[in-house]
């Protein structure tokens, strides 16, 4: 080993191996061992740092050499910062653009952040070029509201089980009504974010088609004109907790209503598209390309969707 002491490459590799094994590097000790000054050891450490920076783009694991003031030496610190691949970032950008959920200013801002933070600098222009045309022709939602901060406040209220009071613009008559609700989930569907919540006011609830507490009301977040998170908390027993995932399988059209079972015959060419659209759907029978399908869904939106399928769908019950 003595013959390699003066070789910079071997010296650097040996220090790299020590760091990877969890050892602390002391500049004075290493300089004495290799017969060089501490400036040479510092340059070796800087070379290892540069290598780790480049290698993190390949592995997604960000290793960094840091100075430990207690140990008075250098050691390796690993941050498992898994980077998205170029194709994953491109896919997310396309999904964001297709969602049309945000104003154009907010959409462009989010896309730029996503590309800058998750794509290696050498590939950023390529990803930007692949979405440039779609970004340029992006059509923002008609409500043109930026609701991101409000959605975060709603998320905190949900996590802390706090009541909220909202001024909500109803879609049917554009009237702004006040509601005190128990927020339980935030969901996204076809251009809009929604709040699912249980209404507290008995007087309001009695005018609804569905009175049972097991069915939440759905509010478009962009239609919430004002809101206040109350200090008062509500309690939902664990056995009665709102299961967002199960609810999401059964509500595809974000309209209120009871839990309903529907059975229909599908005569189209792509049964997978139907099963993907209705996660609870099951094929009961198939006869010469005609599928009998049954699904469990919330609300009346399923009726509109079935009618929209035209001759491809025949409702059985």
C-alpha cells in the first residue's frame, strides 16, 4: 500500500471507500498518512463531493460530505431523495395540463417548479419542449380562481377534525348560502377539486333528498367564496370514520345522492374503459360481445353518464 500513498487517484478512492463505510475523515490525519498537505486532502474531498453530486442524478440517492463539528471531521450524509425519471416528470406534466384544474399562471408556475426540481438540468429543455405547445394553448377553467391556500386550510381542518363555516355559491341558482360542516375529505374529478363534508344544521339537512348522516355533501372548492376554520372540534367514532378510498370508488360524477346499484348491458368495443370509469363495476355475463355489468355508485350522476353512452348502453335496472 505504501507505493500508492503519493497517487492522488488511489488516495481519493481510499478516502471515498472510508466515507462509504461510515468512517470520519480527519484532514490532518489523512495528510500525515499520505505525506501531503491538508490543502491536497481538501481538494480530494471536493472532488468526491463533485462526483457524488453527479452520481445522485443517476441513482436518485443524494450523498453529501458534511463537516461534523462534534467529531471535527468529514463524514458522509445520505439523503434518500429519489428523483423522478424524465418520463415520469413528462407524464405528470401531461396529466396536470389535461386536468385543466388551475389558472394558466398557476399551471405554468407549477410545471416550471416540477421540471426544475425533478429533472436534471441537462434534460430540462427537452421536457419543456415536449409540453411547450400544450402549455401555450392551455385553456384555464372559467372560474379563474386561485384556491390553493384555501385548499390547504381545508386539509388542516380535516386533519384536526375542526368544523368550518363557509359561504358557498350554489350552482343551481348562484345564491350564496352559509353552511357549518364537518369536513372529511378533499377530492378531484374532471377539472375541479371538491370538499366532502357532513352538514351540521338540521334545518338545512331536512330539505335535502338524502338526510342520513352516512352520505356526505359535496362542495366545489372554487365555489367557496369565504370560509372560517372554527376552534370547535367534531368527533367521528373510528367504526364510523369516512373512508375516502371506498367513497371514491363509488362516486365518479361528484353529485350528491344515495348509494345505488345499477345494472346495464354494454355493447361497445372497449369494456376496459367502462370498468376503469366505474371502479366498483363487475362483469356479470358476456354474450357475443355484449357485457352485463353491475356497479355500486353514489348520486344521480350515473344516470346522466349512462344516457351519454347512447346505443352502447342499455339499462337493465
